[in-house]
């Protein structure tokens, strides 16, 4: 059995770590380099760095900040935000990232997933999916719709179907965030997470809603996720990476020690 991964996330705005609730009400949560160094010392399995306003501001990722973070850590490092093409992916990999997360551009130009996977390998390409519940005015049936541009723009795409398509195009991993649960500390969206996990044959990272140790366990078991991502719980010291791993060990979940 593959070990489950515990992943802290740095949402970046104006060169600072920020965190909000349901993608709004962003508050400062510290210096990115200091936070990255601390998570490396805590032996987090990976680190995710998302420049959350790059796409909506139509600019590139803060590559100098990426380079600075990369120089201070020794764990796998995923970077996303403002990735517009193959050149951007190459630049970020050269800056020290091991994986690149694509969201907005992947939706607008799905061929980017295929082309990037062919050039750099599927293991480098993470497709990030931000999903929010939407109710069809015609059918009155709730579905989970994909949003882009940092959660600002609805796409009309069904989250599960888009995940399946992304995997088929060559994505190596799905970073799945529930916008409805993000920052609420009410737990992960287990229904969404399981639906996507069962629809694809690549790893799924559950994101959005962690508020208690049991939530990590639920996402990895009931949600069938391969990894769990959290931000505010770690940023503000509610739990350490070690506490989460120790708890999961007591529940019989294989984690990297």
C-alpha cells in the first residue's frame, strides 16, 4: 500500500501567504519562504505553492519567489498560478518546482495537458480543479461545477467529468478543492472527493475544509483520496504535520515517517 501524503499549501497574493474562507476574505498568514522552510523542517511530504491571483490578473507566476522557496526546501514542490503554456512550465521547473499545477489554462486549452505531459512527463503535471455546487435552473439538480480564475469564473463543466478528461489527456495527479468547504474547518467534501477518486486512475489530493484530525482520516478513507492538503490549520499552529501523521498511524493509515 502506498503511503498517504500530508501536504501544506501556500496560497500566495502580493508575495505573502494568505488564507480565506470559500476563496474570499483573505488574511495575511506570513512570509512564504519562512513558512516553506518551517514545513520542510516538519518533514511535510510535499509543498504546494499557488499564486492565486496570477490568472485573473493575467500575469505570470512570481518566479523569483518560487526560486527563493525552492532554495530553502528539500521536499517535492508543486507550483501553480498563471501557467499559460509550455514555456511557463519549463521556466517553473527550471526555477526549482518538481510539479506544475494548471487550472485556468487547462480548461481553456485542454491540449496543454497532453502537450505538457508528452514533453515533461505526466508525473510533472497536476491539474487543479476548483469545484462549487451549482443548481441547474432547468432540472433543479445540484452538480459540482468547475471554476477558474481563482474561483471567480464558472465554466459550466462538471467536476467529475472534467477530472476524467484531464486524466485521459495525461495529467499525473488531480488537486481537488471544494470551494464550498474551503476554509470552513467543517471537513473535506467527502462525496466530491470519492466521486473524483473513483472516476480516475491517478492520485487525487483532497483540499478544502480540514478542521480536525478526524477530517484527514475521513478524506483518506471515506473520500478515497491519495493525499490531503491543508493550509490554515498548519499556518496558525492548530496542528503540526507530526500530529496529523501520528494520528493517522493510530488509525492504521500508512504515512511517510
